[in-house]
C-alpha cells in the first residue's frame, strides 16, 4: 500500500529530486537484501524460524507507524532501512516454510498459487494506497499499513498452530545420513545454476522498480487521474495467468513460460510509455501483468527445482534479493534517466531491460546445451 504512494508523498512534502525520491524505494530494498543474507544464515544454524518471522513483522510494523512523524528525508530513509530489515526477515522465512509442504512434482503450480499473494499485494496494494493518500492523507495510509502488519502476526500464529510442518520431505529423507552414527553431510558449494534465474529476476524487477517509483508522478504529468487502474488490471492479468503458467512450467519447463512472458512485459512497457488515455493505460497494465505474472513465479519455482531441499532457504533468499536488488537499481537508474529526459522516455529505456532479458536467457541456454552435448560426446568416445 505504501510503495507506490511513497514517492508522491516525499515529492509533495520535501520537494527533492527524482533521484532522491528513488532512494525511498532503493534503500528499503538494499536493507532487505542484507537482512535476508543474515536471516538465511540464522535459519541454517537455528530452527526457531517462527520467532524470527514475528520479529521481522514487528520491526516492519513499528517503522510504518513512525513514517508520518519523519521530519526530513534523512529520517524517513532511516525508517525505510528499519522496515527493510524486518521485511527481509519475514519474506525469507515465509516461502521457505511453504516450499517444504509442496510436492516436488508440483513445485511450479504450488509456488504459483503462493506467489498470488505477492502479486495481489504488489498490484492491489498501490491502488488502495494511492486512493487513501488522495482521499485521507499519508497519516491514515501509514496507520492502515501498520494495522496490516499487526494483523499478519496472529494470522501467522494461527496458521502455524493448525498444521504441523513435516520435519523433512521425501527428498530430504533420501539425502539424510543412512545411520545415526553417519558423518554429517558436508556443506555444499554455491549452486551456480541459480545465477541465470537470479540475473533474469534482476532485469525483470528493474522494470517494476520504475513503475513503483514513478507511475503516480507520470500520471500527474499526463493528467491521468486513474493511474492506479494500471495496478488493478496488472493484478487481474497476473491472477489469471499464474495458475496457467505454473502448470505449464511443470509440464513443459521454464522456456515455455519465460520467453512469451518477456514479450508481453516488453509490450506493456512500450504501451505505458506512450499512454495518454485510460484505455491505453488499461491495455498496458494487462500486457505487463500477463508477462510479469507468468515470469515471476516461474523463476522462483525454477530456482527451487534445481536446488536440494536443504538449499531452499538460500534459493528463496537469492530470489527475493534479486527482486529487491532489481527494484532498487531500477528506481535509482530510471530516476536519473527521468531527470534527464522524461517519464515516457524512461519507460522506453526500461523496456530495453526485457530485450536484454531474452538475449541473456537464450544465449545462456544455448551455451548450456552445447556443453551438455559436448560432454555426451566425450562419454561416448570414452
């Protein structure tokens, strides 16, 4: 609810540059990234995940409650760091718990359904936030955000109490030591297969950073009063496509989802860059929602699929870190471009990220395929 209205609030109250406005988004994202690394380490060494999740939710709620009392951009940025730490803790633990209860052969579908919560929050939230900011002010918006954080804590407690999480799924049982006296499994090296989906997630999230940071300001520039409708139709499209893309991933693999999704995202960004009317705004939201809603859960399911069960915490942390890193870099980089050109031109530059997305994806897959064929040939010769 606060992500998209925040830049407008900061711009109206403190009148900083577009780059300074982008820091409201980026410092939160960078804080969340660092927090996730620490949280993932704690999860490996300690089993008390739920208390850590509640601590993160509490930190985020406290920071949100104090937002309206910030007297300067500097104070606001400190609070954004505090929020990022809490958000990073909670968002690392939640999907890791979820991944443990999804059958391995339905990971794409399961993560797709779970991912709807993030998509709906990131899409419907800005609609609510922008409406509340216009109608009731930032104080009311911060109070609603605080209430949402507080309500989530007893809900999480109820959910945790109603079902018993399995100690290990089938895959983790197979990788456990064969006897009580067996030596513990050595720490595995970093899974390099995660690098490609991480890089793709950064490029996709870069485009979303530009939408979160500047779409409301773009709407003011274009005199489009219902700019929040972009997020509404983005949410509707993503809600529809997510279950379909999840099942498609399980049956056909990630290539059947990622390339078409990138094309839809590219078209959506081009359309928004030329938007001057409500119908074109809605159309751009639909196209971008289809692409973003298909790609995002596919990348997460892909990362979990190529990871061992004991690596799921690390994989989820990398996934969300890549997302937040892309949003942070996108907010700052596109903020510089917007200051030098215009918001419309900024979104056209943003669309080039999806071109690079497809190029990197295809080239890397082709290289992996050539290497695999070469290894098969060597084995046949030997």
